[in-house]
C-alpha cells in the first residue's frame, strides 16, 4: 500500500509531502493539484516500464493526451531545472516475514525495528531543454519506528542508521546496489537517462521487497489487486479439493495471503520442511496461532502453473 508521496519543484508543487492511510479524502479547488498528485505513482510506474521521456511526453493511447508537451512545463513555476519525487509503500506481511528471517536477532526481537516500508527517491534534471537525466536515486527499507521531519526528507539527505540502503546513486557515479539483508553487493554503470530501479533485477530471493515495489509501480495498484485476487481464488479452490480448512470467513480474507488450519497430526515445521525440499516456502502463524495454522502467500511473479505445481506438491506432502 502506498503510504507517503512527496514531490519537489514538480508542476504546481514546490514542496509537497502527504502521509497516507488505508482511506484518504482528497479535496481541493479546480486546478489545485489533485490529479497531478494522484498521477505521481502512475508516472513513476510509466518511467520504470517505458523510460523517462516516453512516460512524460508520449501518449499512452490515441484518445489520451501526453502528460506534457515540453520538459520545462514539469518544473515548478519554470524556475530551475530539476524536480524530484519520493514515494513510500508499506510492505505486505509476507515480505516482512521473509525479511525478518534474515535480520540480526536483536532486530528480530523488537517488532518496532522490523522492516516496514520502502522509500524510493528520485531527482531528475532537465538538460539542454530536451533531455532528462537522473541525478539522484535511492531506495531504502525503513523500520516501523523511525523519526522523520514534518515536511519530508527531501532527496539524498542524511538517513537514520536503522534504514537499510538498497540503491544509492548520486550524479555521475556508478550505482551501488545491496541485496536485501544479504551480503551480495553490485555496482551498476548506467547512462544518466536510465533509472537504477528499472535495472534492479526481478530476483525475489535477493530483492523480495524491491521486487514487490517494482511490481506495484509497473502494474498499478488496481491491476495488482485483481491479479492477486485471481491467484488467491485458484489456490483456495485447490485447498478445498485437498480438504484443508481456511481460518478466516470469506469477507475477512485478503487477496495476497491465505491462512489455513494445520491438518490433525501435522506440525508446521514438518510441513514447511517437506515443501521447502520441493521448492516452496510457506509461513507460520503468529502469536498463539503459531502451532495451529500455516500461511500461503501468492505475491510476486507467479502464474497459474506455479500455483498448480504448489498444490500438487502440497497434495503429495499431505498424502504421504
Ligand atoms: N510548472 C508549473 N508550475 C506551476 N503550476 C503548474 C505547473 N504546471 C501545471 N501547473 C498548475 O497545476 C495545476 C494542475 O492542477 P490539477 O489538474 O492537478 O488540478 P485538479 O485539482 O485535479 O483540478 P480539477 O478539480 O480541475 O480536476 C493547474 O492549476 C496548473 O496551472
Ligand atoms: Mg483533476
């Protein structure tokens, strides 16, 4: 879920920072910037999938008009030559669970220190009126408890030590990329027109949170929810065929994760290990349900065949 948006020197916004919850009402006079604000996540998604200039200057369909006719239009009051965005998104529970397994024990013990959000920052410079260059780009994992100034962090500022840096880029320098709570580090050399986030590999082992975030941006929230809901329905039909019982009634179920009662005589550890040996990872319940339930997430680049293979593996493990 998108939890914060910031824009600097972009169109009608000199400096904008909005913190968002599950529901948010946006009210304002005509021309006050509502559409401009709501378009920011879509713009970032288009920049990732299509590239910077096509996202801003090309039309997406014959009926639509381009976001802008010229790059100068994008700069607040036409003063200066750069604009920036920051976007934060709250990580889904299953991604947090994956990350928590990797953090030091001192962090595991304190939920307030658990990975909670991703923060993406990007600064763009209009160059020679016709080109757009990425000057700064950062991606961080932010813990649940953190301090933040009221007007946002701007871009490329000093960050608390508790934030985990995934991407760091300053103008002209190669991009440093750190796998999420892993030792692996990479250095990328990119042209200034290329976004580092677009070049971050879709590797859900090394980059579970960043991969999730890229998908969120590229696909859009609505399309993502529909795809996950379809995936969850495929899994739940399969669970019923296997005689498994779901913990929650339909109205309370999420579209990204399913909680199931462990069948009598089965432990979570045995089920987890047998499935892991077949290439699948399930999650345990939390709190007092830890011994009674298991959870199955259906996020990421997964297709129908992956779910069918998982159901076949689960059937084989339960039948044995
Ligand atoms: N570079 C710029 N500098 C300053 N203001 C700009 C710039 N580019 C666009 N604007 C202003 O930004 C506003 C864009 O408003 P937007 O369309 O987002 O408003 P809205 O709240 O969605 O309005 P409506 O209720 O009519 O849909 C306009 O007032 C436009 O003049
Ligand atoms: Mg509008």
